[in-house]
C-alpha cells in the first residue's frame, strides 16, 4: 500500500498541476519512503519502534 503519491502523479495533480522537466528523483524517492508512526501516547512505545526500525534496516 502506498501512503505517499507525488503530487504530479495524483489524479488531481495530473488534472491541474504543471510539471517542468523530469520528475524521476521524486518518483524514485516516493518508492522508498518509509512512514514512521505518530500518535498521542507514542512515548510508551518509542524504544520498541526504534529497535524494530533498527533491526529492519540492519
């Protein structure tokens, strides 16, 4: 599931937006984006989240 779609790729961006040049860098980065959790009370889970992210990237 993709949570981030570059504006030039979104339906409304394709309809109303303007692009100048290649958007290859934006497209490449959007495919590798990692969203981290954020909510009230996160502090109680922060150490576990950091450890899991560290393990996944190791």
